[in-house]
């Protein structure tokens, strides 16, 4: 899936990802290829970005929003 992560500092990550793990207001979720569309608020924790099953990047977040549609995932974080 195509992933874009933006923060107040600028672009944190843009590229392909096989999965993302993040804490939402409803609990921790993992988003994989072909996940159903979703929009949710994020809680303080770690955003983990995976490529072929391996963690490629971890980003500490305080809050934010996530939107996924048609395998395009956009995450705005603070």
C-alpha cells in the first residue's frame, strides 16, 4: 500500500509499506494491504511501519489522524 506520514516538522515517511501498527482511541490496530477503508483518531504511542514483515521505521506520536482508502494510507501526526 502507498503510505504518507506527515507531522508538524514535515514529511516523516512516503513510500510503500506492507503494514502499519498504531494505537487508536479504540485500541491498537494493524493495517495491511487491502484493508477496508477507515478513518480514525490516534493516541500517544509508536507508529510502526513494516516492509515485507520487517519494521523499517518507528515514529513516536502524541496524537493524530489516519485515513485509508483504496490502499492509500495517509497519517497526520503531532
